[in-house]
């Protein structure tokens, strides 16, 4: 679970995510089935400490990224994305490894993504399309300033 990486993520997990599951017995049961123990490195001491993590259902995440990317297209263009247009979903490395170089390249081209910070350091996203075609674009979703997912349309990767 990436929430341990930021204080905001830890707070959101404790104050929003866990209470929401406690109010819903079915969701709580599903969460308990997905919980596992992992070891994480403490930022200060470097020691390995035990932590709880949630096993992610990768196909479910892929479907959600596809759906959100299509929703952002609809929000921007006020029309549905053509059904024959596929969304390529990719999980990227941590933001400092995957996004910083990519954003630097965009900046060289004069492109400054408009980031929407739903909750800073918890959930942030942006949606970009090319000048060539509104069907060529990408959505970047960042969770807990750790997990990065990319939904790409109309571009061969």
C-alpha cells in the first residue's frame, strides 16, 4: 500500500479510507481478504518495519483507469470517446522516476499539464491531448504521490 510514503497519504488512510470500510461490512470483508503484511524501509533509520498492505486487483485497476480516461475525454469534449478507440493502461514507476523526465520533455515543447489535485499527495491527475487529434492523448493518475498510472489513447507505445 503506497499510503505510507507521505504523511497526507497516511492521514487519508486512517481518517477516510478505514472509516469508510468500517461503515460497510461487505467492503470491510473484501478489504480483510486483500490485506497482507509487508516490510518497508523507515525513512529516518533505514530499518525495515512491518506494515499492512492491500493486494491490488490489477484487472480492476485497469478497467478503472480506462473508465476514468474515457470520462476525462467526455468532460473535455462533451462527447463520448469512440468505443473502437482503445485505452492503453500502464503502471509506471514512482513519480520521481517516471514523471519528472516526462514532464521535463513536455516543458521543452512548451506543454505545461494542468494538474487537478483532488487531495494533494493523495490523488492527483491530468489529461492531455495532442494538437493533431483529440483522439490522441493521455491521462496521468497519481495516487499517494507513489503509484502512477497512465491511460493513453490513439498512440502506439
